[in-house]
C-alpha cells in the first residue's frame, strides 16, 4: 500500500499541471452534465407550448412570473370568462 501511495505522489509531483487540468476537465464535465439535465425539462415544456401555439391550437396563454402552474382557483376564474372553451392549469 505504501508503494502505491509513493508512486501516486511521485506522479502528481512530476506531472502537476497535467493532473490539475485533468481534474478541472472532469469537474467541468460533471457540472455541465448536471446543469443541462436540470434545464432540459423546462426547455422541453417551453418548446411544446410554443409548438402548440404555432399550430393554432392555443389562442391565449396566461403565464405567471415564475413559470409555475396556476392554482385551481385561477383556472376556474378564467374558465368563467365568456368565450373560453377550455382551460388547462398546467
């Protein structure tokens, strides 16, 4: 075990920059993977809504400040407006 630790330490000291850049590359890759996986569902939702509105199936979209779904109470209030055919609080 001592031999492996000694070899590892000698390698790090001899090739310090290479080890640093390799560690940074792995850290950046992990960060990008988690970041893109957290953004992807939001982008898909926005894309689907834009696609449906472009296809003429949605005439009006009401959105909040944070992009979250509205409460059922708000959906019921919108449904009571004259001329509204369907409401989806998603």
